């Protein structure tokens, strides 16, 4: 198994190197595909190690319990578990996507808070929240399974993402582009962000936030401005932080589940209360007011 996985990853890395070479020649984009494959490869090897998964599962169980989040994580039966076998508590339940609308409406906000607590606070991030890993048990509790694919997010990145979410949701695109995009690694520190601010402001406002923010609407709007989006990413030295691919995957899955119960679900609106509380914890009330600037009424 490991040999087959290693060969596949080796081939993927060769292809990623070729893609980076072509992009470096044809565009001003910073190479990042090899780094993405390396991040995926490291996560894939860890996913095959059940001792690592057991450690992740115990850490998540303890962390969620300490936060008093009503999310159930199965206990690990350590004496029966090895590197090749993981034995844990059996949870009887149904996929969250199969729950009735009232249950979905009750549990999806909890799922959003769970996602943001990992992303902005604990730093241990469950990167595979697909419907089979989010169950509703017989008592109506949300259950989180399968901790093989997890990402660790550094404190500096968590702080920058908290500020970025506040800036995005309050419409402060100037700070989002000039400060947050650089601190998160999307743009190099020596880049003059004024060159991209007008077009990125248009993309962010029209492609992400204007006229509702659910996934279907955003996809439609992003298709409408796809030519501008491609031009920006090819013309300027953008890069994608390796951990960000796992984050966007998890966010997309969670939003897709929410939309099955509520076609008008707005992931940004649902995220703002927790992001605001977390921003107060990090920056203080005065710091939050500075982050919000003149858009606090949004």
C-alpha cells in the first residue's frame, strides 16, 4: 500500500514541477503546485498511520470537551489499537445530510462554529468533514469521525485569518488586500498591492458578497468574472499557501451540507459572530473596532 501511494505521489510531484515551470514561463504567478503536492503527500502518509489518527482523535475529543461544544467524538480504545489498526467507540447515527430540515437548521450553525474554532483558535483542523464523517446520533447530537487527515495551522496564520474574515465581512477590502493577503502568503511582502486593489475589490465585492453569499450564487458570479479572475492570477505573483487548499475543501463541503437544508444559507453571515468574538479575544475591543473601521454597520 505505502509503495503504491509513494509512486503515485512521486508522479504527481513530477507533474506539479512541470506545471510550475510552465506557469513561471508563461505568467508572473509564484510557483506553488509542488508545495501543494508536498502538503498533500505529508497528509496522505499520516493518514495511513493509525497511531497518528488515534492521537488526533484524542486531541479533538479533549479540546471539544474543554470548550463545552456539544459535539461527540468517539473514544479511542488504545490497548486494542496499533499503527495498522485503530479501534474506537462505535457511534450509531445517520449522515448529517440525511437529517430532517429542523435538525439541519439546529446543527449547521454548530458545525460552522466547530469549523471556525479549529481554524481560528485551536489550530488543529479536521480537513475531511465530508457527509460520512458528520453524523447525527440517536440523541440528535452532532458527531465528528475520521481524524486521519488533519492540518496544523500556526498561530500567526490563525491571527491573520481572523483579521481577514473580519475585513472581508465588514467590506474593508483595502486592509484585506494590503495586509492580510501578504501576511497569509498570497502575495509577496515586497509587492505593491495598489496594483491589484481595484480589480480585487471588484472581484471580492461582486464575486463573493454582492446579492447573497450562498455557494450557488457565488459560483455563478465567479463564472461571470472568471476572465478577470484568471487575468489577475496570471499577471501578478499570487501564490496559494499549502494549508489553504485543505481549508477551502473543508469549508466547501460544510457549506454544501448546509445548502441541502437551507438553499439560502450564507456561510459568511454564519461565520461572522464567532469570527467577531475571536477577534475580540485576539485584538481586544479597541482592536476590533479598528479592524471594522467605517463598515461596522454591514
